[in-house]
């Protein structure tokens, strides 16, 4: 079958198995090309530079929390507030 894509045997069909099989047979259709990676870098570099130069930096917060402390002030700035499930408090 000319042009038909060869598939990995269907014992299980996870994304990793397909990706690894494609890598082993040299099928690069599921992989990003260097030009795509470079384009992504071109878009993200300015964002990273702004965060790096910002006095506040990038706000971080613990996993499972309601986010950084500044989010309440951000929402209150134009009269809004977060709704938390079940009336949970910060």
C-alpha cells in the first residue's frame, strides 16, 4: 500500500506507544519540526523577558490553593469577585 501509514500492533493504543513506534520506524509526522519549535520560542521569549524584568515577577502559589494572593485584588479592580465552590474561603 503506497502512501498508507504503517501502524503499531494494537495490543494497547496509548499515545506513548504510537509515538515510540513512529520514532522507531522513522515516521516524524507526530513530532514538531525545528521551524515549529523556533516559532514557539520567538513567541515566548518576549513574555519570559517581561516576567524576568518585572519587579513582582511571576506570581506563584501552592498546588491545590486558590491561586496567588493578588487575584482577589485583580478581580476587585473592576467590581468582580471569584466564586468558590461550596462557599470555600481563601
